C-alpha cells in the first residue's frame, strides 16, 4: 500500500498509509481463496464476515461490501486502521502459510473509506424501540461498540463521556497520523444515526454515581478503560520535561498542542526525547515527538525487538521516521539540571533470563552496566492502570486484582444489571479487544433485558 | 446547557458567575472544583466551586481574568452558555469538628477558602479568618468571610488595609498570644502555603493546603498534576486537591507550576496587543499555567483562577 514518504510525514500529522485505490483493492481481494471454513473469521474478535465482504470487493461491489462489514462491525474505518490484523485474521489466513496473507485490514479500511467518501453509509433499519434504556460509561472503543449493537436491537442508549469530545483512547491516545479525526467523526456520526445519545463532560463517579445512573437505566455497561498512567517509580520522575505518554499524547491529540499557540494548550517537546516502553503507545509518543520537531528520539525498552508488544507496522514506521531504539535497557534514574528540568536518563543494560509468567524471557539487570542518555524530554509509556472513579464510588462492585472490575463469562459484574468490559476488566489491551468485549456485553445485556427476570415488585 | 445566569465584577478583573449546572450543584461538596473550556481552541482549566444551590440547579464560580481563557470567560454575558464544564472533581474536604480553626486565604486564594470555611463552620468549629492581600484593592470577599468566621483579621503587604504584613505574621501572633488552634487551612500562592506549613510544623498543628498544579483532564488520566506528598507521588486532581501541608514537597510543586512559562512568554510576545513592557495585559497567557519567577508567583496571590 502506498505511504507518505518518511521525510515528508515527520513534518505533518497526516495519515501515513495512503490506502488502496479501487483497482488495487479489487486485485488484492481477488487473491482470497474463499475457504469453505474460513479461519480468518475465527481470528476476528468481532467475527467480521471476511470472505463475504472480500468477495464483494473483488467484484467491485463496494457499498454492498461496506454493508456486509457493518453487519458485525459498526466501526470498520477505525478497525481497518488500528487492529493488529497480523496477529488476528491475517495470521489465520491460509495464504499466509506460503506467502502473504490477504491484506484484510487494508481491504476493510478501503471499503469503509469508500463508503464514507461516497456517502453510502446509511443506518440500518432499526427495530421498534424495546422501551429499555441502557447507560454506557465511557465512549472509547468498548463503549462505542456496545452502544452501536444495543441501538441496533432497539434499545435506547446513552453514553457518558468525561472529556469534552467522544472517542476515549481513539481521541486522546491514538495520533491522527494513525487515525485521522475525520474518520472518528464519521464513525461517531454513524452512531448518532443509530439514535445513540452521547453526554459529554459527564464524569461518572463524580457528576453522578453508578447508582444514580441505575435509576435512569435498566442496565449499565462500564467501559472506563485503563486511563491512569503508570510511572517508573525511579528518582527524578517528577522533573520538568518528564511526561506520562497519556499526558503527552492528550495534550497533542485532544488539546492540539501541536498547533500551540493558536490552540492554547502547550506541550514541551525538546530536541532529545527518550521514550520508555515497547508498546504501541510508546511508538505513538515517539512518532509524535518526531513530528513536533524532536531531532533525536530514542525508545528505551528492557527486552529485545522480538518481545516488543507494539505492532510490527508501528515499529517499522517509527524506524523509517528516524526513531532509534535502545533495546535491553532499563531506566534507573532521571537526572535534572539546576532549574529542575530533566537533562539525562541513567539506564542499566539488561540480559534475557528465564521466561516469566507471560512466556517472555525475563530481563535481568547486568551489574555495573549503567550508562547515561542525554535528553530534554522523557516520556513514560509503560502502561496504565484501571481508571478508579467508578470502582471507588460504587461500593458493591466486586473488583479483581489491581482495581480492575470482576466479571463473569457473560460480562456481568457483581452488581445486578451492571456489565463491564474492555481495559477496565482486562487491563490495557487493544482497541479491537475492547470492541469485542463491548459487543459480547451487548449480547448479554440484550439477553438480560429481554429475558424474564423478577421485577422490583416481586421483591 | 451551562448557561450563565448572573455575573458581577466583585473587584477589578475579578468576577463572580452563577452558572446553571444542576447535576454538579446536586453532587458538589466543599473543596471540589470544575474543569472548564470556554472556546474551541482553549485550554481546560480548573475553578473551585465556591457554592452551589441544588434547588436552583446553579453553582457559583469566582475567577480572575488574567489568562486568555479567563479573559474570554469574563466577556461572556448572562444567557451565554459555557462550552464545556465538567465536575465536580477532586476529593471533597474532610470536615469534622476540630475545635478552633484558623482559615487563611492569600489573595485570590480567598475564593477556594470560602466553601471550606463554610463547611467547617457548619460542622460547629470556631473560625478565625485571616485574609492577606498585596494591597487594599486585592482584598476580596471580605463581607462574606466575616459572615462565616467568628472573627476576621486582615493584612496587606503594604499596610494599605488591616495589619501590615503577611498572613503568617498574623497567625504567629495568635499562636504567641496563646490562642489554642486545632486546625489550619491555608490557600493562596504556593510560597504562602509553604510559609504557613513551616510556621505550624513545630507546633504540630494539623495544617491543610489546597494545591493548584497544572492540570489537563482533571480526572486522573494524565498525571500532569502530580505532586509529592510524604515521599509518594499523588495526583492532585483525584487524590487531592487538599493535602497535609507538612508532607507536601512545595519546591517541586513550584517548579512544576512554571513548566510552560517560557513557551507562554514567547506566545505572549507573538500575541501581545500592546508593546509597552509595563502593560499588565496578559493576552496570550494561560490560565492554569502561570508565572515565571517569584514576582509572578506573588502575582498569583491575586490570580488564582485554578482554585484546585
């Protein structure tokens, strides 16, 4: 797929992959073997009807292909861009055993973009209203997916979002060069067409508690995510110029600090930036720093490239854009100058030992191997924790370890009528996994609402 | 939905707004704040909720028009809706019957002092109010303070009103005179809060401060407002904004408050509508990221729009 050349794209926030044209999409789609038992669908957390839509693309029937995807995935323009297809549908593609799998993600993106550009997105015919009302806490991928599914079944859905704009991590976390905001806006418009209401600036746990919401709704889905940034817990972490990736990205993505002072929220991005972490968020922060003008951007990761949780595509893109990698290194201190600004990071070299619980080889420090990296900005991208507001203000909501919400197989929490899913249950994971959880919860909520259950009057 | 229903200028560039926000009015307790954004390109900035009227569904906000967003807010008339308003945020103040409480407001810090003093008085505490300001025209909310407190001492740096000196001088004199003080609340510019903490430390008087670090989301998601309290990192927005004054690392707080001063200074130069260096107009300034040096920090005595 054609891409913006690296030298050009580090000077803008436009999307990097430029997308297929119709001819390229049809050619790619015609490679699909149309397996009778399509394994690709098993690899998809929301079970998109992949062979069907790919065949429609091969035949040039793009708007039908768009409708086919929308049957199971309300947000293909997002998923086609941010899903880790290489470890999901494309990993299972039979063609991948001997060569390149069908580029399912790129085809999904093509179809979704085509439909957006040609105004072919119509809300499906909705069933008559059921009279049930569902509150969804959080407008990130999990909340959006759940809301869409419930609305398509005739339930009245209200989403509560604490920020002034909807989308959760799709808004504040993922940079526009990976997910253009027009795409997000279009997907949100689609949700509005389904009749979903979004209440912005509504902080559940503060503006109203979950118990308050229960008075207005028959069921609740909690999808508040893992929004609380983790820090390293090392000396110097509160120096000026040290950010959580959440803050750095929020300033740029949500508040548009890249356009300071036209937009009034500033961000400090020096010339020498060190990013700690090996996930997609670390790649997003590093690539954003390059676009803000940082000359030297180094990603420090305690294992090797092979263990990086980031998608290969993101790592390659980062490398192409001049981001450097310091593998097998772990920060032990951040050092400051007289004014309190960070000026360097002390790292310790690591070696890989025995596999740990995650199956990855555990990094072990090498004694006496400390070295310093000069930096004027440091970004900590080592993951996040459960957002605490809902658990803290809902006393009878059972938690699992580390403050995440405990659910059963159906997605139900310990509290009657309250379901949960996404990062607030699993800890930080991917957009599509959260969407999958949202869709499964929507199924359970639908069953819960429409099955016989004792009413309040029955005691 | 967040309509301005009343407004008045209570002192020069200091405004009191009544804003419709029924849900916030219902939930809000002393010590909590809201985060606002007043136009599409504006910052998110915190303001203390000074009072609320659950029956009317309104909240009271007091701010100084010193940065771009607050100046813009000050131009918004009755009937206009505020673009974004979220809250109430932060932990409510821990209120109990302590006995005699000294409540200290430094300059604009009086605005966040009022709701907490009100709650302390309602819990049956005896209140000694101490209000400090640079000079007479910076003394705000005096009448209201007198109504809440059992007695009020006022001091100004230049002696133009009340005692000449700082709030710490007044507090020290009370302690020296044998006044039994069980609890101290101090809100104002960071150097003032630090000075109060140092004063009460040897006496072991429980002392609470409300911190105003730089915030973005106000809900715990960015960590920009992190402060060190008793050697531990806390987020002022969700763990605070009030903390035990004797445990706060004020040095770090002051440094972090100045993180963007240089960038903002440059932005100000670009946008400065007046060229004279003496002009006090702060067009282009940023409401929750203020001050560059001690002088600017002092100016915050009078400019504490970030009540949190």
